[in-house]
């Protein structure tokens, strides 16, 4: 989802707008969605085909770092996140990097909501205001798509 979207828009400028919802992580290893250096180090053999000391792992991760490629992004972003997301700080850093590169990015921050709140079902234990936040987020997505996507040309009747 979100991480794939960012990878796609950093490699292509054909998109008119991108919606990024609570990406798993932006620093460290975005492809695997987990920023814990210890966990990644334990997976080094599987991920990189060799064991890596901590310094080597950090070097390897930096080589894949999404933030390093943010300057390539030109697609306007609608960025949706929550302050309870484990990679919230990295997401905010990513937005600052985009702003420094003059990439239009609208932030929708939903404090107190849980990651995945937009597609979760109501289990009777959701936070107060969850429905309203969810509906607001979806409305903003549709508004962004409408703003950036032109109307299709009218077809001539046969």
C-alpha cells in the first residue's frame, strides 16, 4: 500500500495525485515495514544474503532509504496519518523533506486514532469519534482525486 505508493511516485512523474495512508516506515527498511534495528539485524541473512554487523546494516539500510529519494517526487500528496502510528515521527520527517523540496503535500493528521482506522470495522470498542474521522478522511481522499483528476471528455453519440 502506502510504501509502494511512495516508491512508485519517486520513480515516475505520471501520477496526478497520490494518497498515502499511514505508511509502515520511512527510515530504515521501508520494504519490510519494520524500523527495529535489532529485528532487522536478526533478519540480515534472509534480507541481504549475509550476516551484517550493526554498522554494516545501517549502511545497507541507508542505501535503500526513501528519504534520500524524496527530491525525485513531484506528485502532489495527500498524506493521512495518526499520532499513534509507530512511524509517526518518520512520517513527519518525510513531510518536512518534501516541503523542503517544494512537493505539494497535504497532511491529514488524526490524533488518537489507530493506524488502519479508515478501513477497520466497528467492533464496538473503537475510540470516540472514530466514525467521523474515518468519514472525514475518505471525503478528503475523494476531494483530492476530484481536484487533481480532470473530467473525462464527453463522448460523441454514435
